[in-house]
């Protein structure tokens, strides 16, 4: 078996695994949004892209984006911390950095608990 075949088989297995555990990619999300809103897929994709762009712009400015019931996106600062190189076990310093954090809202948490 060639390396390409091994890689391709792993990709197929990963995609099947994600489908089994309920993973959804962008194309599937766009399709579902189009069905729910009863609009063409192209319109749903433009709306999703606009949503993502608006969230990106807000968090890049340090603003918090709150969608009541769904959740919120905000930038948080992670402190510098000690870590280890997984290959060598050598201690190293992990630099402080900013990351985007999503916190689910009450309604979303309740939906997840019921499923």
C-alpha cells in the first residue's frame, strides 16, 4: 500500500468517524441553514460567511460577541506557563498569548444536556 493510499484511507476513516459522532462541516452547516431558513444554499453560505467575518472583526478588536441563549465569543489572555517537549521531556516555557474562547449560553447548554 502506498503512502497516498494509507493517507486516503485515514482521511476516509476520519470523515466516517466524524459523521458517526455527529460532526458537521461547513458545507453540511450551510445546507442545514438553507433548509431551515428556506433560502438557496448560496444565500445561506453568504450569511454564514458574513457572520464569521463579523465575529472575527469584533474579537480582533477585543470586543465580546454575545448571542443570548446561544453563547458568547471573547478574547482571553492565557498566562505564560511551564510545559514539556513531548519528544524529549525537556522542560520549556510556553509563552503567554491571546485566544478566542466560546462560552455556551443557557439554552444551548440545556439542549446538549437533553440530547
